[in-house]
């Protein structure tokens, strides 16, 4: 399934304008949501809306649990519509794209509605999945996109996919747990269980998820503090930390933002980012 998606992505890239080498290289990093490009300006090098649309489609396909493809092949034709995690991914993508689209309509008046929609969709999908492809310097859009994209870095895609981040299912189960605790406060004698994809979730599994999220953010703040101590500014420290532990790639700000890279960082910062990136 992985190889089939990669092959289909490469063919699609080639059909819309990439040469053979670039189509092969970018197809491997698109399905892998790795984001490495053969050009310093990433996908923005091509200045081709069709290539951006192909990237969006196949990054989303790489963000879906691969077990869902297997279930589909084995006859479960409704798996993509009934899986809670996949539906969560789609809801987050729709909400995020619409939010950035509305923001760009107000902020970025030099582009048409369709261009703003494409730009919004591409950057949201790229950051949420952890791919890290870029076509434009979104750090020039103002403060709101920086904060919003920082949040998306933590979320990531679906478990069992090639994406990075905490993963959607953990946030979903954490949400169910919080709602369950509220119900217990309202109905002290009630007995409530948590179900996910029609399966009951035990307390041990829920506590492991809470522990994972706590440790994740604990490491994030430790790394951000170390980067700050090394002289980096607030935005670079936070986004660099989030990018490293979420394996996103580009950060935010002038140094490691969409049009920057990590080459200008102090040696100590590069070292600790490399160490925490392997966590």
C-alpha cells in the first residue's frame, strides 16, 4: 500500500510538470510526510498550483492510518467514513483551512479567493501532518498564523500513519476522559465508560495517554528553555522546540521560519535539537 501510494504520487507529480527525478524524490517525501525537497525553496520552487494540489491530496492520504487501507481492501468500504480518528482528521483540516482562508481574505488581498484557499489548504496540511513543505513565507502574514501553526505542530495526523506530532486519537481520548469526569461530577453515582471506535477504553490506557502528553509538553518546555538560554528569541525557541519533538522540520520566525534554516543556529542549539529530535 505504501509503495502503491508513492508510485501513484510520483506519476501524478510527473504528469503535472515535474521532471522524473524530482517526481520520484518528492513522492517519497510526500507519502512519508518527511518534507525534504531537492530545492531550498521546497515546493515553492515550482510555482505550480497543480503540484501543490497533488501534494495536498497525497499528504492527506499519508496522514490516514494505513490499517484503514487494509480494511478497505478486505471489504470494509465505509472505513474512511466511520473511523473516529479519520473523521477527527477531516474535521480539523476543514476547520483549520477555513479559519486560515478567512484570515487571508482579510489580510492577503492581493490574491484571489481560490489562491487564498489553495495557500491556506497547502500550509495547514503541510504543518499539521509534519511534512514541512513550504510555498510561501507565512511568517509575513502576522502573529495569528504563527500561534495557530504552532498549535497544529503538536496535533499531527492519525496514529498508524506517517505523520508526526502527538496524534489525533490521543487528543480525542483525552477529550472523552475530561467529559467523562464532568459527567461524574454532575452524576456522582453514575457509572460511565469511555468508548473509542466502539471499543471500551480501560483506565490504564487512558492514564498512559495522559502521561504521554504530559511528558511530551514537559520535554517541549525544557527544550524551549535550553534554546532560550542559548540566546535564541522567544518565537524561535518555542517553534524550534515544537518542530524538533514533533518532527515537523521548519519552525517559525526569521531564523528557522519557512524561508530560513537551522544553519545559523549556535552549535549548542543544533546539538540539543538533534538529541531531542530523536526522542
